[in-house]
C-alpha cells in the first residue's frame, strides 16, 4: 500500500514538474551567499580531513571513521563495521553512529537542524557528518557523508562521500537531500570541545552520555568546558564535581557540588552528591543539612533510591561519631 | 533439542532479569550519574529492570538483523538506557544510511528541480 501511494505521488509530482522543466524559468540565485551574514567567510575547505572510500552499503562506517580520525582518534572503517553496520538493514542507524565515538573517548553532538550550524562548525575546523535522503519521505534512500567545506562564490558544498574523495554539491541540491533526512547532522568532539552553536541542554546531555563510559579525567574536561561556557548551568558543575569525585579529589568535588546547590537550591541530585562527598570527608552533620531539604517522594527512581541510601549512611555515621571533622567548610568553586 | 526462537528469547530475558535481581543493591552507588539528572521525566521512568529487559530485546534484534555474534555484546554494552529504548522501538524503520551515491532516484531529481525553480522552498527561515 505504501509503495503504491509513493508511486502515485511520484507520478503526480513528475507530471506537475513538466511545464516547469519546459519553461525552465525563474532559476533561483545562489543559496550560500544569500544565507550568510554580510562579511562572513566565503569559503572553507578542511583539506586535511582523511578519506575512506566506502564499500557497498557501508557509508556509515566510512563517514564515521572520517569524522573520528579528523578528531585525532585512531580507527578505520573496517574497525567500525562490527560496531555500526546492520546487515539486514544494509546500513547504519543514527543511534549507533552517535554511541560509537564514546568508545574512542570522543563525544557526539547532534547539531541544530539549520544551515548556520553546519557552516559554524566548518569555520571552526570541524567536519560535519550528515545524513542525506536521495528518495522521498515515503521511499527513502539514506546515505551518510561528511561535509568538509563550502564555496560561496560557486555555491557549492564540498563532501567526502561514498567513493569520492572530493565531491562537490550544488548547495540547493545538498539542502534538499539533507532536508528530507530530517536535517540530521552530527559532529565528533574531543573532550573539552563544544560546538559553536551548541545549546547547553543538548551539550550537557551529550556530556552526561559520555561520562558513563569515560575516564574521570576526560569527563572532567568535558564538564569543565561547559562551566566556562555556561557558568549558570547547575548540571555543568554537578558533572565536573562527579568527575572530581571519581578521580578521588573529594575537596574539589565538594566545592563543585556546593556551586551547583548555590545556583539551584532545589537540585536534589546536586544535594545528594554533595552529601555523599561530605560524608566521605568526615562531615556527616553537614551532609544531613544537605539532605534534609530533599523531598524524596517527589523524585524519580534512580535518584530516590540514591537519596534514601545516602540518608542511611549519613545517619549511621552521625550515630557513630560525636562531631564532624574540624574542616568541614568548602567554599564554592569559582569557574 | 532445538529450542524455538520464542523459548530462546524468553530464557534470555529471564536470565538477564534474574541476574539483575542479584546485584541491584550491590552496585547501588550513592553518587548519582549526571545522566540521571539531565534526562526528562519520561526517560527517567525507565526502571533498571525495564532497561535490562530492553537490553535482552535489543540483543535478540541484533541477532535477527545478522550482526555477528561476537560483536553483539559490545554493541549492546555501548548503548545507554535511552539509546537501547530507541533501538528496541525503531531498529526496523529508523533511517539506515547505506546506499551509494549514484542511486539517486528520479523522484529526488524532480524535488531538486522544483526547489531550483522556486516552486517549493524548503529553506524558508523558521
């Protein structure tokens, strides 16, 4: 049924386009120049971006290897095939394209779906991995490629794509294929890098996904950069605090959590982690102050369990000691 | 002694769920992962046990999709709960980039012509 509908739609669109083809009127002007702010750079080409010609259907591993190696990771498409290629789908899914860079100590970030965010990344020296659709929404032909530059004068995007090392695309053609792939684009980041057009929520989500598999030192870089960019975001401080905690730097962790609590007094996660750190620093009474204001019943499962667990330990430590250790004041970190 | 797919899947799901019962309390850390603090409420609703079931489900789907048995564990392990859920829901239909470039369809060419001649404009600033 779907296929038939697609065929009917295709015929309709085709018939509709014939008069336009014949008249060949109203060709539109350049796209890139019209979309750029006045005075912006007119061309960029990241020549040094590696190239891995793809095998049949395996543009996912090839494009991902291109982006990873450009971010100074060591890998090849062959290494990535077992991690991202789905034989029955003859392709690779976005979820795994995003998850795999974490294995190489890299973060993945999905750009906001507009032309400006791609150009901003290219200007910053980062190639952009895009999904294209060379079919219709109901009859898609998906393809991954890596944008390495643009040329405003010639109105072209320059790609590493498929078996072509340097594939030039008319800007509007590129945009049609991208638009019909939900304008999906990702970048691969070294810990500490943040996309030019990143928004804090999406970046911190990416950093939190990264934290799970990363070494504490790498997670620290990712959240440290977030603190510098968005000092008013409590999650950035919590993330750095947790990285410090995992690296065994309890005093630094306490300061970061304290900063998160001072920004957002209702942040139960920050208070819980702060309390746990205070407890381990020999300050269970200070820890209980942090926990007392949390309404555990209002929390979601993982956090609620953690809070009640921390409470138990804190109460046990209080009954086992007569006073907190002498040094239990941790000034809030500065960014 | 060949087990049906149904039985194999059930055994896989149950054994993972049971394994999980054993160490939920043991692995409980009082420090909360940052990821638990940035996800939306709906996502946080996925309980640990539910995530374990999803994991078994995704594992079975990878097998069905012809992923090499030696790679399945690594692929499941690198996904977080949110991603496992996306895979479980969408592995059949999510965009799978793979076709080579010269497979440009006739319909796509029409779309390009419509755009180039200004009949449709997909790039209107939103």
